[in-house]
C-alpha cells in the first residue's frame, strides 16, 4: 500500500502521481461494450489458481475500482465515458489533436483502455 495514495493499482498510482506533478491528464472510463484484453468475467481474479475465495477476491477488487472511479468522477478532474470502441477512439483522437505536443507523445488503443479494471489514464509528456 502506498503511503501517500493508499491502496491503488499501478495505473491509479500513475494517474495520482502525474496529477500531483501537475501533468496534463484525463481519464477514460470504457463501458461494457468496449473491447478488453480479458473478458469481463475474468477481470480482477487472483493470479493464484488455488486461492481460497476467488469470487470474494474479485468482488473486493471491483469494489475498490468502483470507489476509485466514483472519486475521480466527483473530484472535478477531466474524464470521459466511452460506450464503444469507436466512441473511445473518437474521444482519444480528439484529445490528442487538441492537446498533445506531438502525435508520438501518446500511445493508446481501445483494448489497453480497458485492461486495468475498466479505466485508463492518459497523460501527455515529453
């Protein structure tokens, strides 16, 4: 657990750290119809196949993710909800065109947006 940010995923830590350093960031919350690297029913399961309570572990991690998403939606930070891969791509492309220093400064794909429990952080930096 991080002393400054509490119990957060690596992706969540990256966002919180970038925000603390005043980096330009926005959040993308892919909907259920967005492509994922892992099917929804397999997300957030323990890595250990012998875990004593995989469903409980999954429920706990999903609750943490939902709490994090709710905090970000209500703290005034810029975020976007995407209902499909096409919608996600349009939102990403729009942000890149409007604020990126160069096209190579940000790499993103719809499946990577949903890879971390259903949210992703985009950060622009040199």
